[in-house]
């Protein structure tokens, strides 16, 4: 259950308070659920002035309103947020993939949308890099940007664990940093969700300088990820029920379009 724990957040730096919502409180939701979001993961989560917006933000609000759970949304770099979730200092992170390592400290919701990870390159490099596997990245001498702590599939995990990858993968904290490195020729490709990178690049005024590479690293559903220290299995079930209900609505399909999950996929 979610209790008073927020002073411990100072261990890892300040959080930015963004939104608080209080409704008819769910039976298993005690206190305000602290939900980590990204400031530059367009179109899913981004900061606009003093507000955080995005289609995942909208869906999270729909879910929390459905169960009547008070919540606060905060901005944090991904890797720091995962560590804070492990220690019970934040309660939930959306757009998360399930991994064996994360299962040790986290519960997961049912999936709520699709996510595809691939490569973004400079527009002038289209046709330059013929990639059928990550081994080709080594052969071509490419430099990859990657947001530290994010999951980009088992193949990328194995690739990154090689000693040779130390000079190939350059970790960044934010998507915007990776875009700047790519535009300035400091890396050759950015490992990320193409839709998110292109939306962020559009916001930065450099969309016309980037292109999506056809190589796909992974395509799988994503989930809400919760701290085992603060979120009860009963609350996870309540949120799952709300997600499953909302996925059947026209509002959900309008929100997510081609990356919406079908009802059949949830069976």
C-alpha cells in the first residue's frame, strides 16, 4: 500500500511536482500515487511549460479517474526513476517492458499499447547502412546513441553486453540529447522508438534532418510498472480492470490509433 515515503526522494535528487488528482479514493489506494513521466518522450509524455502532456498522460488520467486514485505526476530521468521505484520512493512508471530483472522489484499491469524500437539516422544517410542484425552495426563501424537504463529487447541487451560495444554505444539521459548528438554527427543512429524521436525532432525543428531506418529491434506491448514496496497486488488488479475496460472504448482507440491494442490481444 502507498504510504508516507517521499522524504527519501532526496537521496536521488529533486522531483518536479506536476499534477495532483483526487477523486473518490479506491479501496487499495492510500495516499497519492507518485507516477514518473518523461519530459521529452513525444507524443507520449512531454513537458510544456508548467504542464506535462501526452497521449500516455491522458490515458493514465483516464485509468486513475476510473478507480478514483489520487496521484502526482513527476519528471525524472529513466534510470534514476527505475532505481527510485525499486526503493519504493516512487510508485509507478508507464511505458515499461517486462524483464526478469525488473520482476524482482516490480509488479506489472496488463499491457496497454504497442511499442516498437528501431534506429533513427540522419536523412542524408538513407541507404548507407544495410542492417539485418546488430552484428552489422559492428561491421559498419556505427556509433549508437541509447537512453541509459531503457529496455530495447533481448537482442540489444546481448549486443550491449559485449566488450566491443563499449566504443559503439553512447548513453544519453534524454531523447533530446541523443537527437542533438545525431544531428551533430557525434553518433550515426539513435536506438529508440521512432515515433517518439520523430515527434521530439519535430518539436526541436530538426525533423527534416532525420529518417527512420527500416531495421526493427523489437516490437512488443508495454505496461505500467509498480514498486513492490508500495503498491499492493490488490491495487494492481484494480488498475488492470480499469485498463481492460478502457481498451474497449472508442476514446482509447482514438487516442492510440495504430498502436492501440485490440481486445483479442488482451484475451
